[in-house]
């Protein structure tokens, strides 16, 4: 060892020498201190592990997939599906667009991968037949920033559905049963028959008694 460079023990002893005056005593104190630290380190780790293990778990809760207005719409669409689609058609809720639309280019996929549709009508093989968006209250956000983000998100969603050939039905908040039936009928061409009307009597013909 190069005598011009002090050893580690000499350096430590020199560091604590002002506290004890005697370098040899200082070195002995440091060795004892380090030994005690190594002895109690496993106990400290076990205590910390026990404390983490006994900590209260985070609170988890469930919540409905659809709100009250969406549940009402879901029931009405389910009732209309047999009239407009195949009997094996099913209605799904809150479906990720990435689950039923594929884009080979990652740049295209990233434009819609985080989007979802309120409802999706599928056939017996779970192929998409029609996507449904409900334009209910708060659908576009409350602030200008959230509305701007919503517009961009909806544009990308509509584009992805259009390019994939999935019809999109957008239902306004003030819909009624007739409007809902007409919107679904526009997708399949199976509009409900118009109600029968009584032909007006010609004024030149006498009334039948």
C-alpha cells in the first residue's frame, strides 16, 4: 500500500478523532457502531414489512356501467332490436372501439384506441352491426377544454367507425320512441310501418248510413 495515502480506517478514525481525542478509541467506537447497525438492520426491515402488510387496503367500490338515462335507453333499444335486426342480435354497453375496430398502422390505431361507444349491437357471432352514442347531458364536458377534447375524440371515433364500415347512430337527449325506432330503421332499412289512416270521405259522395 502506498504510505502516502491513508487507509479507510485511518480516515474514519481521523474524522471522529476530535470527539474522543484518541484515534485508537475512535476507531474502536466506529467498528462497534457499524457492527450494531448491521445487527439491527434485519429487525428494522421486518418491522417495516409488518407495518406495510398490516396497513389498511385501499377502498374499492363498484358503480353502474350505465347511468339512469342510459339504462332507460338500453331497455328501449333491446325492445326494438327484434324488429330491426336479426333475432340473435345482442346489445352490449360501454365497449372499447379497439375491441371491434382494427387499424394496421399504429398512428391510426392511437387515434381511437382509448375511445369507447355507449352501446354496440352485434350479431350472433358478435360481429358489430351498429354503434350507438347517446348525446345525453354532460356528454361533451362542462368546460371549454373538456369540450374541445371531446370534439377531437368524437371526430376520431366517427372516422374509425366510418372507415371500418360500422354504422353509427347518435341519439339526442330529447329522443322519443318514434325517433329512436326511425334512427335504428335507417341502419337496417326496416322502418316500422306507418300507422293506418282512414281515407277522408269525398264530399261528392253521400255519407253511408
